[in-house]
C-alpha cells in the first residue's frame, strides 16, 4: 500500500516560518507542533 504525500498550503508554510523566525521554540518543538520533519523547518 502506498503512502500519500501531504501537501502543505501557503498558510501553514507562513506559520512555520514566522514561528521559526521568532526563535521562541526549538526546531524539534516546532516540527512536533506542525507535524513535519525537523529539516523542513530549516529549509
């Protein structure tokens, strides 16, 4: 059975970016909150 890839919209990407720029939480915490891989927060 194939796994389907999730496509994140522009609003989710903007939320992740703003949260990362604020620097209030670690990358691991942000990745857990938005349910994405930690390397996606960096990119």
